[in-house]
């Protein structure tokens, strides 16, 4: 673990934690203000089966904290009941890994937050994250949280679900996004309409079991990076040959068997460290 990275936990559970005990901070004991000011990365943790119903006051004392991960056993209610000042305004990255419930973010502003990863369906006001540039979002059925997200100065939008199939492209049409990720959906069959987000330079398609046709990628004239993982029904991988600007390509899953359909130009830019080996 990095020098200024800590696990924040209750001392009763120290024997259940796997990791460096020397880097643990116990929120039920007195703490050293100097350590609080120096902490840059924190993981709020409690063991499985032991719920945390409120955030420890220790977090507010971490005035230089940049990166906070809130683990699965922390109740969404603990976040929904927050008040301004319960989290340090220095935060630049926040990960919320509880994926079981909807989270209604309270009127707590994180003015310096640049990246938000939220596995629960988070509902929020854009005014709470005025500097946000990158978001991993589980869209609500009516897309209200997506509408809020698009009010922000986003450069990267990763959707952890696509509840409306291809209609999602209409919802984000015209957004000035460099990077888009579609990371889980059964209803998405094709990418028709994705060209409405013409600014896209990087796209990630992952865990889309219904996706058959990626022909819409040809409408992305600025596209430079393509990452396709576990979209095993895609049948026209050769479409990528018609996109001249691709500089980086990752293909993982059964689809990688079709890599032989790609021109040598694309085989050369395929990332071997993550995807399959280049065809001979």
C-alpha cells in the first residue's frame, strides 16, 4: 500500500482485514491530526455481514484526501444522511461500491471531484459535483441521473447499464465526450445512432451479450481507441477496417477469434498485453 494510503476501519475488526495493519486507521480511537492531514488515499472498510450506518468523523479530518473508496458493507443510508463537511472538499476521486440499492445523494458539494464511480443507481444534482470530468453511472430507468450528469463538464461517460437499448444514443446526442463506455446491457443489439456523439475518440464495449452489429462505429470520425470485451455475438468485426484513425485496439472474449478479419494495420495496434496475441 502507498505511504499515504490508509484503510479506515473499526479496531474490533482488525483481525479480519487482509492487508497491512500498519496502514490501518481506527475511527473508534483518538487519531493523530498530522496523519489525517497527510492522508491522500483512503478505503472505508468493514467486514462482510457488519453494516456501517454512518460515516466516521475521521474522514472529515483528512483535509488533503484525494481518493476515497467506500466499500460494499457501508450502508447507502450512511451516505444519504451526510451533511456538508462530512467529506473533505479536497476529494478528486470517489468510488462507491455498494451496488444493491438506489442512493439519493444529499446536498453535499464536492467542488474538486473529477471522477465518480457509483455502482448503485445514484440520484444527484449536478451542482454537487461542479468539476466532474469522468463518471461511471448506473442510469435510472427514466434516465434522470444521466440528464444531470450531462450538465457537468464531462469528458468521459461510462454507463454500467443501458436500460433503453439504442435509445440511449438519442439521450446523449450532442454531448462533448472524448470517451464513452457501454458496460453491460442485454437490450443493446446495434450501435446505430452512436454517431450523434461525434466527439468520441475512445469507446469501450463490455458485457453486451445481445450486441450483434457494431457498424455504427463507422460514423465516429474521430475514433482512435476501441476496446471490445465479452460481446460474443458481434458478427461484423471487419467494420473496424473502415475506420482509418484507430491507434489502439483491444479485443477480449470469443470475438477475438475473428481478429483474422482485420487488416494488418489493425493487427499491429492490437494490445497484446490485454487482448489476444496478434494473428500470425
